[in-house]
C-alpha cells in the first residue's frame, strides 16, 4: 500500500549539506594553521584567519599575510633620502644627543677634571694604551668658548645633514671624521717632539667632517656651495694661523669626512623604474656600512704603520 505524500515526496527534498555520506558539514579552517577552525575572514583576501593570524585594522580584520603585503607596499612608496635612508621628520635627535653628551662631558670636566681629562684626553704617546681616547677626546673641550663654537657648528650642520642623509649615515660620518682627526694627530705627530706628548680635545675633527659632508651634499643636490666653501676656507685659515690649534685633527677630519661622503654618493645603488625600493634601500645600507668599516680599517692601518715606524728606545 502506498503512503500518502501530503503534497511532497523524497525527490522534492533539498540536497543534503556537507560531504557525501552524511558526515558533518566542513568547517572553515585557517590556511596557516589547518588544525584551527576560524569563522573570521580577512577583509582583503576573504580567507579564514584564526586569532593568531588576525590583524585588526581601521577597515576590518586582515590576515597576517595581507597585513605584511600592505606594509611592504607602503614602505616601498615611503620617501627616502638621497642616500637611500628613510626620510624622517621631527627633531634631529642624533644632533641633539651629540650636543648633550658634549655638554655633560664638559660638566664632568668642571666637577672632576683630573678623572675625566686623564681618562678622556687623546695624546699620541699613550694612544695605544688608551685607544678609547680616539673618540672620547671629541666630547671634551678646553673652555666654554671652545665648547660654544663647536656646539653651534654641530647644531647648524647637524640639522641639515641629519635630515638629508638620515640619522645613521649622519652619525657614521661624524664619528668617522672624529676618528680620522685623531688618527691624523697620531700619524703626523713627531715622536721626538713636543707634539707627541701634547693632549688634544674637542669636537672639531667631527665638525670639519660635517663641513665637508655639507659641501658635497649641497653640490649633489644642486644647492649653493659658496657659503659653505667660504666657511671651510675661513676655518682652515684660523686652524693654520692661531696657535694651540690641532691642525692635524682638523685636516684629518675634513679629508676623511669628505672621502666617506663622496664614497657614499658614488656607490649608492641607482634606482630604476619598477624596482623594489626596499631591496634598493637594503643594498644601499650594506654598501654604505661597508664604506664605514673600510674607513675605520684605514685608520687602524695608518696607526699600525706609524707604530711600526716609531724609533726604538
């Protein structure tokens, strides 16, 4: 006997949900973590994302892969300096930090002159026994006027160069120039003369390196170089005519700062249309880092050669 269908039959029923065989309905899983069920989908690619792979944003939840791709795309369009460094806005932090360190060191000279100066002053006869003085002497000064003049020059040059080159390259040029200045003092000092026993202090070696860097940067960017050229010339005249000024330190800082800045410009990777700017920036950083290392090695070699050539006791 046939049963009544009450208006429908089994053929009219909707198809079963889920996999064939009557199993449970397939649940959405995170593609990065297949063992985790996720009902939240990325707003960009519509893939499920588990809590560990979710990145909340202003436009909704993104998966970790889309968030990384968007971050890379934004970084590739971010403005960069002429050297390939990241363009930064705001205060020149490195410049202000260097000034603050010099002021603190001068206060230390006022409070405990014997300790600070004996540990920080650079003198050729003891340079190898106290190698840190190649840098620490650049933070000490011989008086308030000496400090004020150098800090004004550092402030004027630093604001421009830190924004033009980026903080890392600016700091590298400054410290390499300071190292080059004291290296020149050591190399050019007469081991049999008074200069071998004379101590030197001051940020002038680093400042002269910044003078050279500002001249090269202005010239490369099509700016005016006459004023900075006159400034360098006047400072060189003062260096060679006023007594008790370390002309070796000024000249060494000027030459090494100029060489390093020119090398950074000459060897920076050239950008072409469609090229990955992040990869270009990484190549630039590696190349410029190698130049900084080469400059430090050059100073070490010059010091070693001078030491070998010293007359015996």
